[in-house]
C-alpha cells in the first residue's frame, strides 16, 4: 500500500471512525478468518487504523507489522503457564479504573479503546468484565484516593489509549490531577505516535505542555513504525519540553533479531525518543506464539552494548506474574567478586580486574594481612 495520505486521512477522528475490523480486509485468508470467528469471541477483536494498515506489506504473512495487528488463530491456544491478567491488575484496583501496584505510583485507566488493538496487548480484556475505565464518578473517587495518599507522586494516564479522548476531556483530567500537591509528575501512556500520529496535533501538544512536567511513554516495536509522520508527531511533543520515552515489547517475528532492535534504537534516538524499557511479552493467554526466550532478550542486550551509546539502550525487563512488579534482566558481566577487587568480563570476552578504592583495600589487608 504505502499511499500518500489524503487530507481526510490526516484527520485523526476520521482514522478512528474508519478503523478496519475485518481481518480479510487486510489479506487474511477466509479459512483463517473463519477459524477466528469460530473461537466464540475468545480472540481479542481486530481494529487497525487506515494509517497503520497503509504501513503493512501486502501479501507478506510474516510482515512484522502485520503480526502486531492481525489476529492469529494461534491466539486460541491455551498453555498451562499462561494466565488471564498475569500481572494481576484487577486485584490491584482499589477503585475500578485505578491500578496501584507500586507504593509511589498509580495508573488511571481513562479510556477503553485504542487506534490499533495490538495483538500483544496486556489490557486485551478491558471493558469485558475485567478492567474498566474510570467513570466520571470513579474519576472523582480516584482524585480523593490520590489526595489522601501523598506517597503517590507519579500518576500515569493510560487505558486503552488516553489519546482517543478529545483534548478538552484530557485537559480537564490533567488539570484535576495537577491540583493535587503531592503529585510530582504525570505520565501519559499512548501508542498514538505509532498508530495514529495525526492525533498529536499542535493544539494537543500545546495543551499537554501546559500541564508539565509531563512524560509521554509510547511503544515503537519495529523500525518501520518510525515513519516521517510518526517522527513529526514526536517532534511536536519534544519541541514543547515533553519527554518522550519508548517501552518496546519483545515479540517473536517482530523485533527478536538483534539487528532489528539496533535499528529501532538508533531510529528512536534520531527522533529524540529515549529507549526506556524492552519488555518480555506478558504471560497472557493466547500469546505463546509471540513470546521469546529470556536468552534471546539477553543476546539482544549484548548486541546493543558497544554498538550504540548507553542512551540508546533500553532496560530489558519482565513484568513478573502475580502482580509482583517489574524486574530488570541484565547480561552478567561480573565473573568474580573479592573484597578488594571485582573481575569483569569485557564486551570482547576478556576478563579484567577492577580494583576497589583504597579504603576497602586497606580494610581487607587489615583483615587478611596480605593482598594477593
Ligand atoms: S495501544 Fe496499548 S493499550 Fe491499546 S491495544 Fe495497543 S498495547 Fe493495548
């Protein structure tokens, strides 16, 4: 496809109203679509903006962007280790639509819909008897909850995608959250720069900048998502002092090759987006075919180190099942530790001794009486 956008296609409301929901319209074979419809609604419905659909490579079933937006009958597969709501958000929702898994942070779910229903979504059951968005009354209760708990300093507007809301609705939420003195920062979690870049209008960017310090966390997963339009959307935010970071998800067939991730991280830096996290895919039911081995994640991290500056290297993390929280996973460069020195493995495999500072070395001498 890759057609030049028309004026109408530049309108984000038009894009949302014309999302493609029929897999055969994006080239899925009718018998596969039939297998999906026979799943009895077990599969997360498809929704793709015409903009994102224009980035797909026609006729290529292995197109990484297609894998991220087209449903797959494999999603009906059940595995013992996969769960419904693996990160236990429902149990951590003191108010329907507010999730609190860490002492200092709270997530406000302000919308149930998204421009594109990503196949790997961790909120894939939103609005289906599971997590739900805050109602207007719920939003007031959430404000009271935040006000009464000054230890919550970081509030994240999420969903669904908050940028499916109109500017006015978003601004009234931001204004209300900003009035709480204990809230230091507000983050907005959105894939709109990736899936609906025309949503990031100058007016929206100006409005968001009025409520800073504000951070936008987005999710570019593949270099082809970094189009000129996407880069322009990011630039409108960054030019106004909004920090934009990327939380990619490591997905089989999408970005599991080290070279792909390197290209993505380089592109993100060029677009002034800080690669922040690289998530292992959550243990959601139906996502086994998209998951990668931990070793593959570590190999990617090893590949990035030394090929791009530290600024461009995301932290590989797993969001542990059971709502325990995120944990960083790092290649191990420590070979051995002693009181006076640590032996480290360099990127080329050499082992190098790194001495501790003098006081520690003196203390060690006093204890052992000798230094090896
Ligand atoms: S934009 Fe985010 S919340 Fe929406 S479907 Fe994609 S991953 Fe899920």
